C-alpha cells in the first residue's frame, strides 16, 4: 500500500474518532431526562438538574485534537475530499454541540 494512501486512511479514521468524541463530549448525560412535559429542553435540564458540565473543556480539547487533521489537510492544499467532508462534518457537529444547542440558555 502506498504510504500516502495509508496516511490518508489514518487521518480519516482519526478525524472520525474525533467527530464521535465531539458528539459524546457535547451531550449531557442528563439529556435523557427530557420528556416534553416537566423538562422540555436542554435549558430546563441545565436549570433544574445539578449537572456536571464539562462542555467547555471538551470544546477546547476537541479543537486541539482535530488540529493535526486540519494541518494535514492544509498541507495537502485541501485536495482530499474525504478529509474535507469530515472536517466540515466536525465543524457542524462542534458548532451544534457546543454553541447552537445552548443558544436559548444565555441566562447562565
């Protein structure tokens, strides 16, 4: 197998792992309590339930962890469509899990 192809496969697998890590890290375990009646949304979970909130740490850690993939993609001049798609998916996932999902909870 060509060394370049092997490196791309490693970076794709690593980027997919970081995307999964971002989804898991941006989800509160107490979100399963949302039932639509008493607890209607994520803001109610944060407001009424004592939550071990580690999202800030996970947001920074996931950005640091994805940086090697971003650097590799920039070195290849963004010509690797699989890695570019995964980076776009990571960006959308990161924005949703750490910013947009909690947009209505600005009272913190």
